[in-house]
């Protein structure tokens, strides 16, 4: 103690005691301040996991893509909405999301369609909502696709196909989705599967699955594709909820898209879903950022009729 300033004071003993008391007080203050910080730090991982299981988490950033803000074209034969830049619609803010590159909501009039055209290096699938779509390609496939059917083409090194509405009376309504494969030069592949309304009713049914996650599942398994993308579909009745388990660990991107029942979103009534505090009506989409697996995302049907929607769970790389 002799080399300390206190040693120069008249009563070293008292002053040492005083110093000691001050030190203890200071320590108490530091500890008192530290406890909440330390506690909150040790709580952090738990909070993150818990908040992932509820969509009201501030960690999730949900950005709506309103139905009418999408790119739109009415070519008479084709009435279409583009979530991402496509054909004559170009907006650098909406080019892709993860491996997802295109979501078009198309209505094709009777006796018209997309003539033969070619594709390469894209994963392309059509989710038929209503009506019949004829699909014909250079691999020799010819099919009439109906509601519930999902036609998947991995264009790979190149294919030519046409999509036509041969029906003379009814239009065909479908969603066409494209994703970027994580491998180039794949052998062209064609596959169609049916997912009935019953399978989707108040459940999430996996429609598309990354081949690496699919393993060698067969039968009722989803359609495999060469991209870190899972797509589920649901028809959720009013008041019901479904929970999606994030398909992989680590940061993920989620996108939701509500299917329309008419050419425009109904002003009143209609289907609505809720994720976090965001309500999506018919034709609306939503980007969900800040998603981290393992975790859950809850979707609730809050409209007046059943909501048919798609949920994409994807790797964070960009197409
Ligand atoms: C399906 O298409 C038919 C014929 O165009 C139409 O009458 C019916 O309203 C459509 N259903 C839905 C749910 O869009």
C-alpha cells in the first residue's frame, strides 16, 4: 500500500477502508449493470429461436408485393401478372429472389396459347388453377393439364415447347414459375404430378423439392428440382392456420403468393392470409426476410373464403 497515494494521507487505515468500500460499491454497480446485459446476452439465442416460431417476430421483415403493383399485360389472348421482370415488364427492383426468377399469373383465352419456343438453363413449372392447358415439347411429351396438376420441365441444355388452350369455351388460369438451377448443362427433364385439393386442404403440401433434400423418396413425393428451393401449396379455410418448418438450417428467403380467384382482387370479401402482421389478399405476394432455420413460419387464413397460396423456402443466393 505504501506506493499508493493513500499512504500519504494522515490516517492510512481509514483511507484504505474507504477505498475498499468504494471499490466494493463500484463493483456492485458494475455487477448490477452487467447482470441484465449478461442475462439478455444469454437469452439471445433462445429469443431468436422462439421468435422464429411466431410470425409476429420483429426479426422477420415482411414486404408485401401487392397484386396490382406487379407487372401486368392484357394482350387480349393473354391476361397476365408478372411478379418479377418478364417480357416487356422490366423493373430492376423486381428481378429475382433467391433462385426464384419468374412468377407469372396467366389467363389464356380459349383456342390460343404460347406457340413453340425454346428454353435452356431454367427450371420451369406450371401450377394449373383452372381450365385445361395443353403442353407439348420437343422430348415428345403431349399432355392436357388440369387443376391440381403441376408440369415441371428442367430445360437444361435446351428444349422447345408450346402451351396452348385448346378448349373453345373456357380460359385456362395457371401460375408459371421459373427458377435458376444450381448446375448448368443438365439433361432436359419432363415430369407431371397431381396434387389434389384434398391434399392441400388446411395443410401445406410440398410440391417442389430440392433434389439434395429429396433423397430417393418416390411415390407421393414432391417433384425434385436442381435448386435450393422448396415450394408448398395450401388451401386454407377461414380461421385455420398452417405452420411451415423451415427446410434447412441457416439464413433462408421465403416468398408467399396468394392465387387469385378473379381477374382483380375483390374489394370486399375474398381470400386473405396473414403472416406476422401482414395481411395478403388475392394476388398479393410477400417477401419474408430474416428467416433462419431451424424455425417455423405460421400462416393464418383471415378472409371470407378459402385461400389458395404458394410458399417458397429458398437458399439466399441470387438467381
Ligand atoms: C373456372 O373456369 C370456369 C370456366 O372458365 C369458370 O366458369 C369458373 O368460374 C372458374 N373457376 C374459378 C374458381 O376460377
